[in-house]
C-alpha cells in the first residue's frame, strides 16, 4: 500500500490549460512576476507534490520551520516554501496572477506579507558563506515574502510530458502494479554503474523502484535535462527487469541544503506514494559544508516522518574483487578502486572517449556521446 500523503491529505488546486479561454480570469487580477523556479513550485503546490501545503508559507510556519524543523501544526518540514517579492509589489490581501517567463503560471490568494528572518540562511544551510549557492541565492532574494493559497495553476506542455507524473497518478500506477513497498531514488545526473548498483540494491528490499530525476536549474558542467532523461530511459530499457521501475521527472529548485533538504526529498517522495527513500553519501550537499552521512543522520530526528530512509554507502569498482564494492565489504586499498567521479566522466566525454564498461553502460554512453552538447555551459 502506498504511503499516506504527508500531513494526511493530498492537496490539489485547479489546473488550467494554457489557452486564452482557460486563463481569461487570470487577466482580471493584479500581476506579479516570478522566476521559472517559482513557477515550478506553484505547479508542485497545485498538484500535491508539496502536500500538505496549499500555498506559500506565512510568518508563523516559516519561523516554526526555521527554528523547529516543523510546521506550526507540528508536521515535519525542514525548508520554508516562500514567495519572495519586492516590498510594495503585492497587495496585502486578495487574488493576484503569478506570471512567469512563458506567461501566467497560476493564481495566488494573498493573505499577507512579512519580513523573512535575517537568520534564514544560517538556519537552513548551516552557514552564511556566500560561496554556498543556496546562501548566495537567499541573500540576493528580496527580504519580503507573500503568503497565500495557490488556487489555480497553468499546466503548460514541456518536452518531458511523456515522463511526467503527478502524485495522484503515481499512486494509481503503483496500485495497478501491486507495489506495496516502493523505494524512491532522487538523481540529478546521468546514471553510471554506481547509480545502477545502488538502485538495484535498494530494489532488493522493495516491490518497485521510483526513479525521480530532478530537472530545472543547473550548474555549468552538469548534464542537461534532456541527456539525463534519455540516459535513464536507455538504462531502464536494457538493464532493469520489466515492470520493476518507473521513471517520472520532478521540476524542482535544488537548494543544496544537505540534511534539511534530504528530509524535504523524503516528504516529496512520500507524497508520490513511496514508502522508502534511498539516501546516499552527501545527499543534497555541495562542497564540504556537510558531513558525508549527515543527510542520513538527520532522519533520527523524525520518527514520525512516515517514510523509511534506506541508507546507501558509496560504491566503487574494485579490480581485486572483480566487481562492485564499498568500504563495508571490500578490504582492498584505493589503488585497486575505480571511483565514479563526475569530473572524470566530463573529461572523457569532452575528449570524445567512451568510459570503460566498469564505469558506465555502453547504451548510456551512446546517449551522451550522441548529444551535441550533453553539458550545461
């Protein structure tokens, strides 16, 4: 049986087609410009991905999350979901139309505005170092936030509609497949052998695997969204048992908040219907701001989270063992290990070289090498 939605209910707002007839009413409201990242958040709020939230947080919930890692009603939650706005650009009350780069993205019933606490970055990211990408963005954002319920969202077509499912759909799908235990796997990379091995190890303890690549804002050198999706399609087609895995993308703005973000990733997969989530080394981290397994340790603080965390250690190829291993089961020195470095991968592809079979499946390599530019510039 799929997990219960976080907070006990799956939220849902009205979903509008992106045509003038469907969105006519949005033109009657004052408009507020938002980024593509915020547009993705609006749709996630409207489709239940961020249940039990129905909209952007108010001051009470924001401060409760920052200080206690819980909503004001005591539901576990670790990163505030805020609509940052320039002061004076949003009415204090009433409906507004949120307008993204491609046009209207939804309607928000504004309930008020408030000042975001000065300690926001320190509490969410554990640092105020502007070199941290999440800190830098938080410090550059407006100091005012608008709270309110998302009452409607525009469902625009994307190149990934064929691999986009929402929580109501995945819950039906898991039920049709007879999956009672479903393990979620978050990724933002094209899969190498290490990813495949972690997923298959996780699948040993579940009925099905939910592969949920994160699409959206990328750093230079990251794989493009298109390459990630096509690479996973190739891997699932050739190397996973039939009906053992489902892939659906998630349009989500990564914060790189380490442990706190790991909890958010678990909540999101719980809403999709997962009963478990795989959390590996340095999950959602960046640089050396968090301990290698801090994202696993934080789950001890949330016995009532409602989704099981499955800890995964880092795997490598050991030439002496003749296969995949990790430091729990392999006694051999680092000189015998082939580690799965993203830097090495990029260098190989940029030089026109296919990685060795111990590093990446040939079918996956072909997808990447067949792309004119597989990396974000």
